[in-house]
């Protein structure tokens, strides 16, 4: 990864962290519920295999294996809708880059349609998933994916003038459905 690319990613992360801390410390607002470690930056792309291979080559690693995730839930406000996508990741120089290819309608496809390929979200592990989602919504974000059952969610921060989503995953990890939920 070039110094410019690394600098850009670190700048984005710094901007988010700085915005959250400044809002709370300087303005005396609610306690930050993004209280765990940063885990990854995620790209929404049209071809996860091709992009994963290119990023892996950049870091001198073998091409990663993609996997298809199905039945990823939307929040309760969207009803029982689900989405699917192809996902892979590459770790280089201590940074995990998640690569997502939408395979159905949803936040990933919407992002590509609106902005083209690029940074979709940054991810954190948090102590309390539900509190983290509520906190991000209180800052102007819109909950677009996940629910308490799967212990993760995406909150689109663009309504708050932050040009990407934040993914929060509860401390016990994400629980993506392994099969069609209607078959249970």
C-alpha cells in the first residue's frame, strides 16, 4: 500500500475518532459507546475476487478466498428482509481490509450505485452492540443493516456529514445466519 493510501485511510479513521471525541468532550455530550478496538476498513466493490487479488498482491500475499454470505438481516424497521454478498479480506501492515461485493439489493449495492466502488464502512468491536447503534443514531446516523440477533449492525453516517458507515460488532462476535431463516 502506498504511503498516500495508508495516509488516506488513517486520516479517515482519525476524522471519525476526532469527531466523536470532540463532540463528547468539548460539547459535553453523551458518553461514547464506540468503546472497543478498531477492526477493519471495508470496501464495496463490483468484483470481490479481482479486488482481493489485487490488494493481496500489493502486500505480497496469496489471493484470499471469498465466501458468500446469505440472509444478512436488515434492522427491525425494514421488516424481515435480508441481503447477500461475497466477502473476502486481506491483512497487510497490520490493517485488515474487508472487500464486499453485493449480490442483492441493500446498503452495499446502494453505496456503489451512489458513490462507485470505494470505502463503505469502518468497523469496531464494542462492548454493547445495542448501545453503540443507539449512540450512532443519536449522532444523526441511520441504522441500515443488522439486528440484535446477529449482534452487529451498520449505521450510515452520511446524514451526519460523515461519508461512510460505521459497523459495530458486539464483544461476543457477529452471528450471521448459516441457513435460510424461514426454514427454521
